[in-house]
C-alpha cells in the first residue's frame, strides 16, 4: 500500500524536543526521494515528513544489520526503532561533510554493541528457527542443501567476535566501501581491512571443515 508523505509522517510522531513514537513494525513506501542532504537539512529544522523519508530510505538496511548482529527478530526491530530515535535526537550534530549513511551505521553499530554488552557476551545467538532462508534449487534436496549451507554460514558468523562480524556485514551484506566502514565504525581503514581478512578466513575455514 502506498502512503503519502504526510500520512507517513503521522506514523512517526516526533517533537523537536526529541521524543519520537514509532510504529510497531517497519513501513514501506515507494515514492522517489530528492537529494538526501536536502532531506537531512529539512529534518534538522524539525521537518517530520523529511525525517520519515530518511527512515524509509535506511530502515531496511539498519534492521538487516542489527538482526545479524543480535540474531533476534524482535530485538532487532526494537533496536532499529531505537536507532532512529537516536538519529532524530542527534540530527543537530550531523555535519554535511559526513556521509549520512555511514553516520546512521555508526549509531546502529553502537546500539547493537551496547545490547551485546548488556547480555555480557560478545557472541551472536543463532538466528531463530523461523528465519526464512532463500531456496536456491527446484528440488527438495537442493533446497535442503542450500538451507544447511546458510545455517552453517550463520553459525560461523555467530562465532565471530562482534568487531569482526560488524565489519563483514557492512562490507559483504551492505556493500559499504572500506572508507565508509571506517567512518561508520570510527576506526582506521587498516583496522577495517585486518578485521575483514580475519573474518573471511574464519568463515572460509568453517566451510572447509564442514566439507571434510
């Protein structure tokens, strides 16, 4: 269902003082957006319609990232909403020279890492059993093999240190460049590359072991 900008904004009731109320589930609209920096500028001035467009543009990627960091659909949804509340509250501090996408990922990463620390662990729990794995073949046997490979990779991903996991998610799933990941996580590009290399080797080793 297509929602107008005004109707969409009504579902994200935010005050300039920084209090936001988000819907119980993520929303989807399909209208085209103008230049993102203009939406950010308007949102910084308190325009709730502009902020709703920014949420629409980035919510799926943020939710996907947090889901794979934490492994819980319910918690990922809650923390995605928390992330955008923090984005709204911190908008006055955003500077135009910073890429807005990487700034959002920094807030999402901090939110996810804080949740892991509250658990007092630095490991991701396995994805819930009802996670929908994509089928990659026409027959049941091929679909089973595909699901098993996916579960293997998810388990290997879960075993990674959180710092490596977030880097490989941002690079391989979200497609960020080394520079963008560096900006999102506030670490040097060399650190990004070394964490990514270790994460890739760990995942590759897990796959090799499963095939022996």
